[in-house]
C-alpha cells in the first residue's frame, strides 16, 4: 500500500520530465504522450506525398541540419524495414494552419491541412528532436493535433534607425519560424534612413539611405554625435530573396513605407515633396521632425504611388503598412498649398488633412487589390473606409477601430514593445529607450479587450511585438531584446488560455536554450536566474 504513492510519484516525475522534454513553444492545443522514442540520425529517411510536401520536406531537412546538425535523406518512398519521417496533407481544411503529428518508434507522420499547416508541424517537430549526442536525436512518441488561436502572429523590425543585413534579417525570420509567428512587419523607411531600392527614384537610397552621423547615447542625456556616416539599403533582388525565404516558412512580409510623417530620409532625397522645398537632411537623432510630405501637392501623391507600385510588385502581402504615426502638422499649418487643399476639400483642421492623405493612399492601394494598414493615428480626422489599425498607444485605438468594424492588430507599448527594458534595474541592462516589459508581462497579455463584445472581438486579428532599434546598433542586441519575449508572445497568440501556464512555459524555455545556443542566438537570460 505504501509503495503505490511512491511509484506514482516516480511515474509522475518521469512523465513531467519527458513532457517537458517535448519543449514545444507555443504549447500545442492537444498533445498526448505515448511510450517509446523515434531516433533521428544521419541518413534517416524523409519521405513526402506531393510537390508541396516535398518543399516542406526540404525545409525540414534544412531545419534539422541547422538545429540538430543531423543530415536527413530525402526520398520519395521509405526503405523497407527502416524507420522514416513522412510529410503529407490530409487534415481537414477547416483551418489552413492546422497540423497533426504522430510519432512512434518506427515512424514520424506530419500532416498539414495545407503547406502552412505542414510548416507549423515542422516547427514543432524540430523542437521535439532532443539531441542525445552528436549525430543522434530522439523525439518522444506523441500524438499532436494543433492549430493557432490567432491569425496574425506578428513581429516587427525597424531597419531604419539601425540597418541589418539581408542575412541578419533572414536570421530574424528563422526565429519567427521557430515560434510559428506568421507575419514579419518590415519597417523599411523612416527619418534616419530609407532602406528599400526604388528603381524610379534612385536618390531614395542614394541620398536617403545614409545619414552623416548618429547621436551618441541616450538622446535625453546628450547632444553628442559620432561624426560617422552610417547607412545601407536592400536591393530589390535582396528584398525578393527575403520575401521568398519568409514565404517558405509560412511568414508573410508586410512592408511599411512611412507617410505622411517620419519622412526626412525621403525628403532629403526629393525635397520637392515637402511643404517648403527643403533643403532637408537625413535624421541624425531620434524622435519626430517638422518636415513631412506635403499633401497640398498632387505631385506628392504621384511620387508615393510610384513607390507603392514598386513595393506592391515586390511584396505579395495583402496588407501594405503606410505608417501614419506621429505626423507633426506645423508645416501644413504654414503651407499655402496645404491650406488651399483643406479649403477645396472642406477640411476643418490638419487632422482631417491627414485623414485626406491616408484615404487618398488607401484608394490607390485598394485599386491595386491591396489593403492598407496603419498605426492608430490613422483614426484621427476620420478612419479610411477599409483600413486596418495597429494599436500601439495602448489598446484604445484598437478598441475604437473594432467598434467601427475595422480589422485590428494589437501592439500596445505595454507589453508589446520589445525595445523596453527586461530588468527593473536598468543598470544591469544594455541602454534602451525606457519602459519595462519583462517576460512574464508579455506572457500574461490577452489581445482581446474586455471592452469589446464577442462579435467585436472578431475584428482583432492578433498581436505583434515591435522592435524599434534606436538603441540596438548590432543585430546581437536585436536578438537579446526579441528573445525570449517573442517566444512568450507566440504562446499568447497560439495557445488556448486553458493550456497556458507560465511555470510550464519557463520549463520548456529552458529546454529551448539548447536550440538557441546551437545556432548562436543571443537571448536574455533573466528567466534562468529565477
Ligand atoms: C510608433 O511606435 N511610433 C508606432
Ligand atoms: Zn504643404
């Protein structure tokens, strides 16, 4: 009698250890452990059912090579009497991102409702393959049936304040893929740099891609500049490469082309599209600036439409982000053309002029079959009829937009700004812009505001983590600020509430350090000190 509880305790411990060894983040909707393990080693066969499955198989092989250092062999058919991995379609298509995994000692079967589902299954499987020794990994027998709670699981990256190479951007996309994030919001233009080649306007990158120097330290404490020219940009070929790399990992790249504010870099190159004609310099410090696009001139819109033509040809994304945030209106107040536009259009104030600007751009994008998305300032002066709203100044913009039946992405500063500190003691941390968004506050975030009815909540497509890089000159700092907060956000966006548990997440995250260390990622380690 006395031995039974001890035995149960022992079985419980083994179960907990192996369950944790699964280590899947975000935690799947349903999983059931079984006895036994599947062994992966160099030469383990990977088979596939269709051409789509073959593409996914190529990805799985690449991922197992990257995270476990094991070379799988791609074959159309398994070899007799040999354990193998198989990818096939065959789950009901109700949810395109759904996947199932069935692991036994003889076979790993990954089934997806679509290619997206298969790719999600691959991310889980890669996380389950525990490296036992060099060249040998084991995946515990398990049945998983899984699909995401939210459709928009986003991560943003500002490449304007600091520039990151194409290969660094691809590494960032690797992290998104590991955590099944499916939107990469690429912030490509801002005051301090224009980062995307536009063939029709070569000065955008030739002039706007470079600033003469950069402010040193925290802006509020210093007015010292480093005197070093800084910049860079992506060619259109590089952009295509990044978009394809992301697409093969079930990630849509949403480009952001900022307007009407945050436009110094563009206006340094083409000052004719400002109110007073310049001259204007590419920004060398952070914040907001008076010089913005002039909506009094039709030529400004033609210029932006040309740019959007090229952008749309590079990015298949339904959504095109046009910024819309933090537009200072001082120049508009003094500009005869802007005032004439307001009079002609019957606009009462400069907020309505901004709304006119955004609506005109929306009409153009809609005409090209695209949807416009912007920061929550696009609500001011009247929301464009079809626009989606990214709520960053808290959640009130998102709530207002959802009530107006507009699609919303939640990205409130608290806790979705990953440029904020991760430790209460700032002296222990690299210099950051401010704030405090530790891992547990990201984990406990709920994107659906209580202020909305169930019906209104359907307009909330999901949420996003934002990585503004004023204080991240190196990609290693981007990694440190993104990881593991991105992992916590992935669980917020994927896992049903009843399956969420912060303690359990931390145990799985500890296991993830093996994967992150293997690829040399720089992640914040506060959770290991608990
Ligand atoms: C923003 O952080 N200005 C959207
Ligand atoms: Zn003007």
